[in-house]
C-alpha cells in the first residue's frame, strides 16, 4: 500500500522493484483494506505463558536468552504513565519476535489483523484499495487497485506513506498500516505521501473494494486476460477464460498482471499451467541455498503455443512475478511494461491460539532459469512507461504496444 522535503536519505525513490498443504502458503503483498499450528514459531520454538504475562521461548529444547526482559517489564509496570493490558504486553512481545528476524514479510497478526489479511486474499473489503509493502522502515505503495478510491485520489506506485491521519507511518509494519488505513465505507482517511522528494497530503474516501480474480474479453483476434489477484478461484477462472477465448477464435493472448500483488502459490503454478506443458518447472524453492521443493505444472495446457504477451509493472509482485518469470524463462511469453516489484520469498501463515497468526518467510523462490528476483524484480523484454499525461488522457501505451507486437 505506499510512498517531503525531509525524506530520509536511505529512502528508496522507487521500490525495486500456494501452495496450501494444511497451512496457507502465500507469495503476496498485503492489500490495504482501506491485504497453523499453535505454538509453532521459528521452526521448533514453543510458546508458553508465565504468571507475569511474559513469553519464555524454548528453541531446540533450550531456553532462549531473557536478559533484561523481566527487568523491562517490571520497570514499565512501576514507572509507565498508563495502563497497558496483559494482551498489550503479549502482542508486543509477539511482534518483537517476528521483527527480530529482520524480514519485513515475517509478521505477527492479531485476530483482527488476521481477518483483514484473509479478506485481502479473498478480494472483498472496505478501505482505499492499495497494495502495500515495506522497505526498511518505510511503508511503500506497490500499486493502487484499478478503479479503487486510492487510484481515483491520485495514489501512484512507489509513493512513500509518511503519515496516516497525522500519525507517523515510519517504523510500523504493513499490517499496522493496513489497520490504520482501513475503515468503514464513506469515511475519510488522510495519507501524507512522499513522491520524488515532494510531500503531498491526499484525502481518500473509503469504499467497498471488490478485486476481480479474473476478467477477460476478445478484442479483434486477441484475447485479453486480466488477473487482479491469485486466490482460490483464479486457476479455474483463468482456464475458463482461456478456453472461451480460444473457442471464440483468439489467435494470441495478452495476460495483464499489472498491479497484481500476488496471493496463493498454488494459484501461480496453476495459472502457469494454462500455457506450459504438464510437468514443466515453474519455480524452485530454496532454503539456506538448498532446493527444498520444485513446483511443476500438473494439467494440460489450453494456450500452449499461442503467441502471448505478459504485461507487468512495479505493482506486479510475488505470484505475478512467478507466472511472468516462468512463462518468460520457458519461452512461452514476451514481457512488456516496466520492472516488476521484486518479491522473491514465500510466506506461510500459521494460526495461533486466540485467533492470531504468524506469517513467516519459509523459503526463497527461483525462476526456471535459476534467478531469484528479490529486491530486483523482473525486467521486461520491451520497456514501455505510462506517463502522467497518458493517465490524464486515459491512454494505455503498454497494452497498445502488446497489441502492436502481436499483430506483427
């Protein structure tokens, strides 16, 4: 969801830019709604409660260091001008454990934040409609959702969100930003953003956001398939779209993944299988440099051999990058647009007691050619930018370039 004169020197000008096996595996960016085994943490870590409400951690059957933890707790209890609850202390420690990894995609979610995360994956919620990520201590806009309040208000990919309703957005997690931005339909949220060194204040009226999983139509002899997210229904709908367009006489295809923040890993593999022969490698997962799993297509392709262009931009992340990378490396598609976001890791969402959850990075993924795109993104074969003038005139030079390319 994100991006003064007082911009930090290390702030990026532009972010470089499922598998469900009992536990939910995601490769997506949380959507601002404004996007499981109890006790499991950091592999074999166990959680338990002490009488003072603090969390001892046992790792590999050893007690983790607690130097200073009890002392800080007692000092807060004795000196702090306020009354934090036991839940405040517990949630703070859980967030701290997740943050200690140094990985911006590893997060603890409260029960309410877990609900918001699931709503983002399901594609319906109330808010502003923008995809967020975090770089360092900054909340960055991956992309506004097409037609959503954020886009209509002028939010752009790469915007840095510095304040939400006048409160600092520095050093908060994506889920915390989502909670602050989210709210009932019809209510206003004010974002202070930094864009190319200039600070702006943007007022946005929240609305109900519905992200279509798949939309398609035939334009001349070209089938246009647009994916807004990678959810439970994405593979079946993409296959349906492919078959209908093929039956209608489509000679080539444009797959639009612009502004798609990702979602479920198995959906990315399934969508790739619409183009790639059964048994073709889509990606490899590696942990500590070792391959732990190879994902291959498992269905017969509908669009194999049909000339295809995949449209990508800085809002194409995670599952979108898996599909773009697989089709490109397997010579099934040409990429047109701008550099993708650059998220090359896989997260697992683990339910915890009390309704909360832990989203933890479990591996890095690599394209069939062996490339991990984390922090780099995927470069298009043909770069085409959309200018402010194009947006004002409602022109789409990226789509036009794809249509021209396929007609030659």
